C-alpha cells in the first residue's frame, strides 16, 4: 500500500466546473464556470440502500457567478478527482445535478464574497424523477432490474457481487412507478438460494450501478485484511508517534449507531411469526411459522457465516414464559394470492410450495439484522482511495481494550472487532484532508 506523506495533499481536484443551459450548456467549453479553486468542501454519500451518489458542495463566490447564471437547481457540476499518488488513476470523474442551495453565507465583512452550500445528486437520479413506467416484466427479477437501469436510466450494472435470485418464471406489472422505485420493488422481493436479500447501489469509484446479494458480499475477503484498521483509546493519543502507513490505518473514532434492540426485532416479526396465505385461484389456505434460527443455521451450513452459535443478532438462549422467542408468533402476516392469473407464470407474491412463503419474512429479517450491530467509524480516506473500497465491501477493524496490548488478539473487543460489511459511507474532502465516516455492521461476534 502506497501512502503519501502526511504533509502532502491526500487528493487533488483536477477539474471542477459548472455548466448551465442558460449559458449554452456544455457544448461550448468557454461557457464553463471553473470552480476548481473556489471549492471549500465536498461531501459524498454512498449507501447500500441508494442507487445513486448524493452530497453537498461548498463553493466560494467572489465574482457573483451564482447570481449571474440565474441559479435554478438544474445546473450541472462536473468533478474529476485524483490521488496524489502519480501511479493511480483518477478517484472519480462524475457529473452531478446541483439541485438547490442549502445555505448562502457572506464570507467577509465587505460582503463581496459568499459561500454557497449546494446539494448535488447523480444525473441519473434526477432523470429517474422525470418518468413513470407501466409495463409487463417476465424475466428473472435481477435481470429485470438490470434492464430497467439500462433502458430507462442509461446505467450499466456491475453484478460481480451477485448470486442469482430463486424467483424465476415470474410475471409482474409495474404500476406507474419511477424506474428506481420499480427496481427497489423488485429488489425487495428477490432472494438468493440462501434466503439473502439483494441491494442496488452506487460507488464514487465508477459510473456503473452495482447489484449485489448479502451472501456473496459476506463471502468476500476484507480489502484491508493484511493491514486492519486499529482503534485503541491509548493509540489515538499517540497517533503522532506512528509511521505514515499506520496513521493511515488508525481509526479516529467509533460510535455506536444502532445496537441490539431485540424487542423491535421481535415485534416486526423477524424472530418468530406466522405467515398466512389465501390462494383465491385454488381455494387453498396455508399457514407457516417463521423461525429466525433456521435462517441463521442455513447461512452457517452454507459457510456464509461461521458457526451459527457465534451469531450476534439473536439471543437463542433467552426464554420468556419458559419458551424461546423464535417459537412465538409475535406477528401475523396475511397475504392473498391468485395462482393462474398469468397462466403458467407466477405473479409477484406467488410461491409454488406453501412452505416457501416465509422466505419473504427471512429477507426482511436479514435486512433488520444488519441494523442490530451497526457502528459509525471515522478513518483517514487514503485507504479508500488506494483500494477503491466502497459500500458492499468487507473491512477488518480491530478494537483494543483500554489497557490492551496491541500486539495480541487476546485483548480485542470482540463486539467492535472483526470483519464488517460497509453499509454507508460519507466522504468529506476539505482543504488537503479526506476523511471517511463508514457505517459498518456484522452478524457474528469477533
């Protein structure tokens, strides 16, 4: 891993300019408003739940160009950024729509300059809101998601983190939805053979959208496996004594974001519940009990997670009224289906076997499990630049107890140590610094 000297810039903005249709758009390069030297701060947000990048940019305006272009919330911002390491390609080259001005602050006493904080969003996310679609789909759910992204948004899909869904021979009608809304609707129904949910998301490192499944994500090797991030209260105080390489992998802070709310998990039906289905086509009424331990055991049997006894999302040994929570019926789901509506095709909610209806509950339960052990971790951004790490990747973090020896694993805080899935990322570029706040989660201890 190559690391720049701490006194050098961690990144550089190679190009940054604004174009406006009122000035002729980007057809004439001379009409571009160069804001490279005017940028105070840029923030980008990535999330497994969002198929686009959003963010904010703070720009100093001492020439009055914001007023001059008649800012309307439809201006385009092109940004190209690169690492200071000359051997690396640009971090990103991307066009955003500047959707609005959040703040306008006078930056000097004379009132000649202002700092504008503008919201930005990927262009395809703006395009998404300009159309609603109504059509029939008959391919596998993941293939239909890819088609929607390509045909309606012009975005290619990276499916390298995806296991195929088991929902096939399905026919659905999209009832006047935005393209990304339709993708999310299909995504929420899709599950892999392991019962895991799918995610459609974006990264700052390329222009593609990514379609991944939780099981394949969890099977990845962490990108920093050879040099984990390290957090220790005593080490934070001694950061200046470390080498530039180790300072790059030093965790600045860890904050608990969401933690161990078993009651909320229970009442949502994610531990023990009943799924009833009434089939109007056949007259059959079925009822199936959902048991979260079966979901966890399946993940363990297929080596998606280690031994299910090491899972950290449900206390299997807990009892109330002499019975385990996974044996309870804390919530009743009821669905009405009609087999044969589309001939031999299955509709959105149809299942061939009554016992497979609980797969939908398992999908929902696994999504909620990720929220049970979620931490916000702040680190230097150099590692993300060099590795190209993003949401959907695995990362190793070692947290040492207050008085622990950093040379041994015996003193690791098992709750806050191990291999985590990166769920959300906030990149902040300011002055010469690049900081990353990542929301990470895991299903097992240690």
